[in-house]
C-alpha cells in the first residue's frame, strides 16, 4: 500500500514512524513533511491549503491511501478533492470538518445530539461584548470561533484580560465564543469514526499551558500521556455512548456523515463528562504517545476507516504500560519563536520532530514546537524517566520544556470530583 501523509508536524512524523512498522505499507510519502519525515519517507512540496494541489499530488503518486493530518486542509475540503479522484482518504469532508472549523456549528450539533457542554454565547461586535462578558465569570473562557491552531483560547479570572482577547479577535473580523468554565480534569479521547460506528483509542491528557504548574499562556500543547490511570473504562464507554456516537449520528442525519478521526476534548466534572471542544483530526501532542503504544498496524486501520469497513467490533492491540510525551519549544514560544538555531542530539529513538529543517547538513529550528520526546514504561514514572532522559540529550539554544508532564498522575493526585 502506497500512503501519502499530508502535513509537516510531529503528528505527521509519528504517523510515518507507525506506518513504517506496518507490513502492508510499501511506500510512504509526506507533503510537505519536515526533517524528521525525510528520514523515513519521501517529502514533497505542496500547499496544504490548496485542496486541488493536494489531490493532484495524490493522483501523481498513485496513492492507495491519503492521510490528512492538519485541520486546515480538512476544513478547506482536501478530503473531498482526494475522494473525487477515486483515492481512499482518511479524514472528514469539509462539511463534517466544521465540527472543528466552526465552534458555533459544533455547539449546534451538540445541542441537537443532547451532548453536555459549556454554556456559550457568540459575540460578533464590540458593542455587544461588555454585556455578554457580564453574563459569564468568575472564570472567563474566550475562544476564536474559527480555526486558531490551538492558541485562540484564553481562560482567565481577569475580566480585563478576557475583554482584551475578545476585542483583538473581533477587530480581526473573527466572531468570539464566550463559554462557562468547566471544572474537573481534562481528557482527550481519539475515536475512529465511520458513519455511526465508533472505535475509541486510548484516552490521553495533554498540557496546554506553557510552563510548569499550568502557568503561562495557552499553547498548542506542551506534552501528554496515555493511558489515564484515574479514568475508569466505564467512563470511556460512557463518553463513547453519550458524546461521540450521538454526535456521529447527528452528523449522519444532517447529510454529512463523519469518516476519520473525531477528537473529543472533555472535562470530567461532578456531573460527568462535558465537551470542551471537538477536533476533526488527531491532536498534537497526544498523538505521539498514543501511537507509540499502538500495536495494530496503523495503515490497515486507517484504510478500514477510509474504505468504510471499520467495525465497532474491531479489537485494537496495545503495548502494555504507559507512554509520556514532552515537547521541546523554541525560545519565546508561544509568542513569536526564535528560529534558525542549530539543534543537536535530535535524532534517535523516541524523538518525534516537528518544527525542524535541515540546513547544510545540520538540523535547525523552524517552528515554535520543535520536537516531542516520547518515553514508554511499565508505569508512568518509568515512562516519564525515559521521556526526560531523551529530551535532555537534545540541545537547542533558548529551548524550553515543562518538567511536570504526567507528574500529578504519577503521584496519584489527579481525581475526578
């Protein structure tokens, strides 16, 4: 099977590493890829925001399967363009991808499906903003209603900060979504979805804030671990039954059946699971540790979704134990990162590259989140130890990473209210 992966981040490098281990996969191509994917696949130039260009490349390569990683090409219709050429594609249609592309659309779908989520209000003008802010708090959640690469959200107890972020979004012409704050630990549950069929992967938890102790601004994610020792299997089953499947059924009834990976981000509070957000693709950085434990051949699994042959009875095989991923970020990230610095020690087992280019035979930083170090072990402490040993061998001037990824879980301090 000849597979084309679309994207250039750590998620796509993780795909390539897993696909390389699948005996059914004979060729791996990536567009545009990064310095990491170049060592396990063939990189190709493409504009991921050009659905026709992506589909043309898939046809030129005679791809048997295209796996679209990022949300932008999915929302713009890359999967539709690929399927129009008769090529199997893992990823939802543009219409179904609005579950991430428009937060107000997601809220509407959840309301019809009877799914618990935060109370919300869309504000489209500064004239209505202050009155709307008064209806929320004492913790304000302010979101960009459009795609924001994981960085369009502010969660704050400071009303002035919430207002400033909302005004900035509105002045850029972006509607603002205000939400009530959901308490309880957060869970990321990836589910393979084909129509109304749902197969969950291992639940994970990611860390959005830039610094230890959940301090600093929101980022695209500074690390993650899986599975979650504090989350009973019964709650995973409940999330599938009460959240993911009802949304899949609702999308099917709307004439835009979902095919691909549906990511449910949830808070597990006193009243049970409530949705924080949906994504229309594998999330980064959770993908790296989740795929590190997957034994089921990834290419065959994704092809079954693309072909419509996924069965809810599909039994996935997993490595025993835990996986922890720690993100190394460039100096100043998540503000404007410093780029072009030489990276050493970034090649080896468990190092998944993202914002990395190769220049004159050396690796250099080319993005805010540079790489993820993944560790595996029989318990969280062992997985953490391996992940941090791996990230400590990497040197990037000004680079920074959190030292507390999965630490609370290892100490047994994560509890459901």
